[in-house]
């Protein structure tokens, strides 16, 4: 397949892995812990597991799977709001597929659907707008979810709805923004990350400039990366190269897609429709200032939060979950007390077990279980020895 | 012992009933003349055979005829509910025959008789029903099975989605064959008979949400002929299963669990159509979990792998067959894939159905 197979070439991978090994041996020399590189984006996490990239990297490099799975970090209370909206009479609730299974405090959208709610899976907010056009007597709500990647399409849909004067369409806005979250992670006292793989598709919209502070203020290298396995290896190599040369810069590995200044049209649409919220709640990370957006006053007619009475009750994450520590790279997924026991993809307790892009679900589904078990044993031995 | 001649009925009633309205109404399920007309016009006309013809409450099949084919009876049943009911590469009728024939054949049975029970939603076109029945009849004829008994019900609009079909199949297993999911041993070769995921991708695409114009078509096919050829090449085949819902990933997990072996497969040996790969890339789906309706997975002793592969390749339904991996004495119950990229990953069971990813 063109434009895909070129980026999955095992021969090129071998070459890159050799280079990575040479660099990581040098950079890691004298360190008493592995080099930690965080991939911020859930799409990267998915690709890393799908191609078994962790099994190929040298032991000195540890990939930390960051907060960039929008489905995972959605707080339970917001899922409850979705369920409540979907159960209103006369409402057609539309959503992306992978949000259907996310558990609320009582049920998921999939369960609400089975109980009679009109919940429909769509591939684009424009599909949702079409449903509104076709059902003028129904209220159609779109569950807006995701980072800057999906924000422009939602914004464009609202602008389109306004142009067509469609009044029975609204957005339940749960869009979040990546920069404040990365900053929150960087400010965490437990942090020991050495570098970042930047989110390719978010950057396609926002460009590379917003990450400058990571290099300048926090002294960490960041390489914006594509989603094919060679992209990821290439970006890891670029991070190591910076570390080896004592540089910390924002670099763009995904230049075939990401323009330095982002996409002006998309940013304009986002800016017209959305404004920052004072704070937004993240599952596993808690409340983060300016990390979410809401619909501006000018477009309030399309805001489900204003149109319907939404309770937004805050539901605390289960105490046993250690999602926050996993997200920050303090512990690995299998070191969590409930991983694979009380918390599995069938019955997820924590955010990261929810979607296939979540680090825990990915380990559970794709991870080398044998490796996990032996690592668990090692940890137990080490803990025993420490007593 | 006297052989009682099987009642094949009077040659045939004078004339078969005819449905003269364009759409099915509740009257067609009422048990009266309208129902008889529906059964005769749509089903009897299409399925016509001497065992069905007497229209008794049960089909009567000679034990001696069954015994000619082997020493064990195989029985299976499956219900077919699919949206849309017509799709590129087939329709619900073809599916209802092939699926049940395949469920018999993968156990090593020769498929002989099928039942056909339909649940019809009020309001569907009688012509559509005729078309589906004709498709069932054609598929059954090609597969060499007889539809010998049946049932029709009509339900209120909305109580089912156009048409549900249940078929039960009866077949006979030849002496000496003993296939089972628990028979696989470390070292056994794992094979598939061709390109994977066509049915699942075609159905998702036929639902039209994505409006992709691709030539994707269901692989819906009856596999008994292919299986006969495979079993002739390796009567000691351990296990065969058709990889329907849940795809080959699910079958491999089931067999790894049942046989308590590890299974390793190679992504670069797994046959996939470029269109299916592309479709999965766009939607974020994994083709290993996509449904097939004409694909099987089998495990054979290592020394028979090449023979079975050759037998498969010489059959039209196996021309793209491949040895995709082997059983190991690694971690029992686990399926591992060597990725094209040179990494390894676990191929686990899915929790529910695959859902397209957000971005």
C-alpha cells in the first residue's frame, strides 16, 4: 500500500535500531534508571503496541505512555452527562464509536442504547448534522471529544449549522487542549522524563511553536512524530540525538504533514467557535487550568450545556486506580495494584484501561504478558529485598 | 426388516398458491390461506425437492442413506441477522446456507440436509423474499444439500429487521476423522485458505456510513469441497474452523486455549487484500478481527503442512492459501504475532465488537 508500506520497512527499522542502540548506550551511560521518553498522543501508544516497538527498543529506553487518549481522560461525570442527555425524550445522541464503551458511574452509552436511548455512532460531526437535517422534529446532540485534532471539524460543523440555520443541532463540548496538560505533567515533582514525542495530528493543526516552552523553560527535547512505526523509531532517534549533543529543541519529524505554523483555516474556525474554560477535569489527572474549551457566547444556540439541564456531577476516580502515576511515567501499567485484576478491558476501573489507545488497555491487549509477569516478579523481589 | 417406503406425497397438489400482493402483511403469518400461499409461492417453489414436497411437520430421512456416508451424525444450527440483507458478494439467503454448510464441513462432516426457518418483518417486498429464497435454493443446490423442512413467521413492523433466517444442518462424519480444537500440538502448522476480512469490510462498507467506493465484496462461500480436498491430503488434520465473527484472531485464541498451546503467526504471511488493509487503516480497525464467511483456519501436523497447502491452492476457494504460523509450547493459550516491522505483539480476544477510533 502506497505511503504506508514505505514507513513499515523492516530493513530500515533494523538500521534505525542500530543507530538508536549506539546513541542510547552513550546517553544512558552513568544513569541509574532507564531513559524515559513520553509519547504524548494515544495514536502513538496504539502504534507502538500494534507493531511491537517496545519489544524492539534497547532496555535503556523506556517509553512512557502519556495522557493523549481523549477517550481515556474523559471524567466519569461527563460520561454520566452523555448518558443523561441520550436518555432525554426526543434526543438523538451521536458519538464517535470508541466513546460508546466508556463506563460512566452507572452505565456506558452502549448500555443506555440497549435500554432504549437513541444513541448513534458517527464518523464525523457532519454525519450528525445530517441526522439533524433529516430529523427536524428531534434534538440531535453531538458528543464533541478530542484534542485539537478533532476540534476544527466540530467548529466547522457548528459554522455550517449556523449557515444553514439548523436549530435542532447542538454540541456537548468535551474538547480538551494538550499544552496545559503537558505543562501539568512537567510541573509534577515526581517527573523524571528525558524527552517527548510530540503529537503529530494535534501539531498538524497547532503547528510546532506552542511546544517551544518545553525546550526553553523545562530543558526537554521534543520531536513531533508521525504514526507509522518508522516515524516513531526515527523520532526516538532524533530525541536521543538531541540528548547526545546536549541540545533541547522542538524538532519536526512529521514534516510531510505538520507545517511549522499549523493550519490557519482550522485555527481560525476553532478560534471563532471556542474559548478556553477556566479549568477542565481529567480522569486520572484531576482538574487542570485552561485545559478544556467551551462554545463562545456567539454560538450559544449550539451549546448542549446551555440548551439542556446538564448536572455535571463530579465523580471521583476509584481510589485503587493509579492512572495518574502511570500517565506521568512514575509507574508502569503493570505495577498498578489493580492492573489485570480488578481492572481489565471488560471492566475498566481506570481511564487507561478504557480505550485501545490507553496505555493499560494496550499492555493488556498487545503487551508481552510474559514480560509483564516476570517484571512483576522482579519488582516483588526488589521490594522484599528493600524491607 | 421391512423397509417402509418413504412417503413422498401425491405427485403434487394441483397448483401451488400464489401471493398476489406486493408486500408481506400480518395475514401472511396468520396460519390461513395467505400463509399457505406465501410458503408455496416463495419457499416451496424455490426449494422444490422430494423430501420437502409432502409438507409434513417433519422431514423424514432414511438412516440407511445417512449411514452410507459415515458413522456419526453432525448437527448444527445458526441464526442469520445481517444488515443490509443484500450486500456485494451475497445476501442473507446465501449466507444462511453457506454458514451452516461450513459449520458442518469444518467438523469433517458431509453436509446433507438443512432446515430453514424465517422470521419476516411485516411490510417487506414479496419480490425481495422471492429473490432471497432463490438465492438460498441456488446456494444449496451448488453445495449439494437439500432444504427439507422449514417454518415461516411474520412479526410486526419493527419487531425484526426485514428478515431473520435460522438454518439447522445435518451431516455425517466419515469414519476415522476426528477433528477438534483441543487436538493441536506444538509444532503443528496453522493455515488459512485465503484473503482475510473481506466479508467484515464489505458489510461495514455496504452500510454506507463512510461512502467509500471500493470493489470490496463478501467472501461468502460453502467450503465443504475445499475441506474434502484438505482432508484427503491429511486425514489426520487436527482442527478446522471457519473464521466468522471475531475473525481469525478469535479462532486462534479459542484453539490456543482449548489445546493449551501457544500460537505464533507472522503478519507478513497473513493474506490480506490491499483494499481491506486500506479500509482498516482509515477506520482504525484490525483485519485479524474482521468477519469472514468463506475463510477457514486449520492446524495440521508439521509434515503435512505442504501437502495441505498444495491441496488448498489447487481448489478455487483456496488459491490464496498460506501457512501463517505454527503452534508452540510457549505460554499456553496465548497468540503472538510477529509484526511486519520486526516486533512482537499479543493477539488477544476482543472484549466486544471493534469500534472505529476517534482520530
